[in-house]
């Protein structure tokens, strides 16, 4: 809820300042030869077979997954689903409520930890990994290294989180490389701000934990020697979401502290701006620009962290709340990353559409969440009150950056499709997923359990139903049925769940092999609304093509109504495809059971269509 309110605020601000924020549009050609598909998996939940699901349950009561649960068999099944990259969410060591003092790890205070298992976005040690995820916590780095190697052996790439805007209040690096000091270790805490301080301070003031509200108490009120509504921090630091109060509100990100990137409290920047036109320059030019420049200490700290994990074997990063950090820092960080690994996969959480082009062109991001535009539009359609007419409009507005806008229907922040608060039925994802995966050249992402219709119904504790909790020890029921006691064969899935997973597997494998999906796009939706009887705003159609492949995509978002009509392919598309006035056989690429013919006469293509509720077709033209 807090993040959604923040997104709404950003969109409003972006609209008010659209004239100031608008950047020159320039189209960037895709660098990938085929589509990428990211499988986001919440690492500690993936391998957990415990079905107890006690609210606020401990690790012992509710269980936890391990790096080791990603066996060769599990990874092979993920790969066979049509996956190219795995985003292992929650890997860096974050604050949590378990006793690992035997391994030299300090206990975390429940008063500044959300849930019992802790938020993955309150990182406590950037040079190590979550000890919950290791069979032997003393060898947790070795176990993660082995997982990276297994993932690469399965021919997939590894993405992990970096959270640049904030760190845990009790940040404590145990395995820092030589010469690396902790965040805040060298800060001048007598002042609110210094360019090389890592944090902002409220001098001579004690931090106070929030006043707990609405029945919430840390650990649900369970006794814990550290849970005393106190946390020693003097002077108090600004909170992660920017609160400057010594006692943040319970709805602030009170478990974190905001990182200082050289922006004074009054908003003045203590670093150089990028020169005019530098959005048109490549990452090498950006790297050279920052070379030998004096930059804030926090910039160097996060650069060192990113390069450390690249050396470790990680192939890319998902950057949390990237727009809360200045775009100049991203120019610096991402150019350093690309100089080390030009193929690194860089994905950022940015929600303000007015900032998209700056963070892509100036910040050198590869991909941004397409949340506010495409995801929100599709969600409204799936919920029954949106029209498909909005999707071509969104795609047109993104035409110059469409390759950089990662598409998804679920992630850890969003409601599960099968939740009653979203669609209430995982089947409604089918047309939406076809559109999400085939509309553009951008990567596609799915969230573990989405492919078997997980509903996120558990009242886990801090985490509430509709989203699979990222704060609690919990089992994920539909996913557990697919795991089948770690056989990873779907042996306990229902017939409907098996069919749904088969749909995802067919669709995603088609997308990663298609040339046309990395080629041209044209909507034919509005042409058919104007010229075709029985064509409805619950239906969407468009074409995709390359030199070697021509596709016609059509989806029915209606859960009850069937549609029968003569789909028309406009004359300009037929001309671009160099088709003659004759009949062309079509192959249906998802299930291959439909035999259809495209008739071209007087330069206009016509195709008889019968669409069942929630049905989609991807037809390829055979010449």
C-alpha cells in the first residue's frame, strides 16, 4: 500500500512538471537478438515444503527454503519453462529475526525489522548473503557461489537486488573486502549533511521507534529481549523514504536509513551535471566523463558493491526504487558496470513516466518496469472495467523506448492475479500474458507461482493476503504442489494448474525463439473496430514481423463472451509484408490445432476468426 501511494504521488508530480521533465525522444534499437524472459523467484520461499503456514510463524515452525533447493532438476524445469534469466530476490544479507550469533552475526532488533523473516530491502551486509538461505551459514557465500554455477550450467543468467536508496538501520559488514569500510563508519555525525557522509543526520537527537498503530506490534507482541520499543541510534538518521523525523511514522520505511548521494537537504547537488546532449552518448563516454571526477563517497561504495558481485559471477542487477537516487549516479554506476561486463542485465524500478527517458538514456539503464502504463492498463481490463483500446495508445507513447520497458503481470510488490482483489481467477492471465509477452521487443517477467495460479491467500503475519509475503516465513501452496516434495515435476498439481503451466511454457518458449518479436509492430485494433462487425473492445489485435517471420496476434479478454468475425489486415501491412493477392496458410503457434487461411484480395487481408472466452491466437504466415 505504501509503495502504491508513493507511485501515485510520483505520477501526479510528473504530470505537473511534464514540461520540465520531457526529454527529446530517440528510438534505440534492441541489442538482444531474441526476447529475454526473467523468472523472479523469492529465494527463501522457493524450496520451502513446510505447509504449516502459522501467522507470524518462526523459521522452525513454518520452514524456509535454501540455495541448495535449486537443484539441477529444479533449474532444468525453470529453464524448460522458457526462462533466460533468474532474478534471485532477497539474496543480500538483510535484517531478520533469527539468532546467528554463533556465526559472528549480531541479532537484529524487532523494533526495526518488518515481519519475522525481514524485508529483503533492508540490507544489513552487502558483501554477504542471507544466512537463512544456507544449509551451513558459515559457508553461505560458498553455497550461493555454487547456485550461480548451477544456474549457469542450466544456461540461465543470474540477477540479484541492489537497493541503493537505503540500508538497514543496523548495517554491519562482516566480510568487507580489504579497504572497504561500512556505510556511515567515517561520517561526520555532528552535522546534518556532508557531501561524503553516507547518511543524513538529526544532530544531538535520539532516534525513537514509531508509535505502533492499528493493533500492530513487532513480532505480533511476542516477547523478545530486544523488542522493547527502543533502538539505540544517536544521532538519529533520516529514514529510507526521506522522513526527517527522529521518530518516523509507522508507515514510513522506519527499518531503513536513507543514503546520501551528495544532494544537500535543500536539494542542491554537490556533483557535476552531465553535459548537454550526453543522453545521446554511449556508456563508454559516460565512463570517461566520470573518470578522475571528485564524487561523493556513497557513489564509490555502491560501485564497489556492484563490481564485487560481478566478479562473484552475477550477471546483472535489479535496482530498487531507482528514481529516488539521482540519475547522474546511475550514469556513473552503470557505465562502470558495463565497462566490466557489457552484457550485464540492468533492470530498474522507476514508476514516474516523465523520468523514463532520463533513466534510460542518461542513467544507462537497460530496462525499467512498465508498471504505470502497460501493467495498470492490462490490470484494469482483467478486472473488467478497462478497454483494450488503451493498449495501442500506451504502446504508441512508448514507441521510442519500447525495448527498455520490461513487461510483467506479477511481481513481489503486486497482487497475485488469482487473488480476489485482482482478477480472482488465474485463467484471466492468459490473454493478458499473450499481450504482455508479444506486444514489444522488451523482456518479459513472471513471478514464481504465477505459472500455476498461486493466489497469495495466506495471512502470513506482517505480510497481508493478496501478495505472497516477503516479510514472513511462509509456504506457497500452489508452488509447493508443483515442487512435489522437491521432485519438481508438478506431481501434486490439479489438472487446471497443469494446463495453466503448459500454457505459460508454450507461450514463453515461443517468445524466446521468435524473430518477429524482436522486429516490427503495428496495431490493427482500431482498423478492425472501424471496419469489422462483432469486433469488440474486449478484443485486441496487432501484427509483428521480421524479414523471416510474420505474426498476427489476437486475444479475447472477455471471460464469458465468444466472438466470431472476419479479421482484416490493412492494406499498408499487406504491402509491408510484400504479400500477393492469393491465399496464405497460417500456423497457430501456441497449440497448433487451428488451420486457418489468410485471403488477400485487392491488397486487403481477411481471416475468419472464432475466439472463445479468454482465448488467444498467434498465427504465423506461411509463404
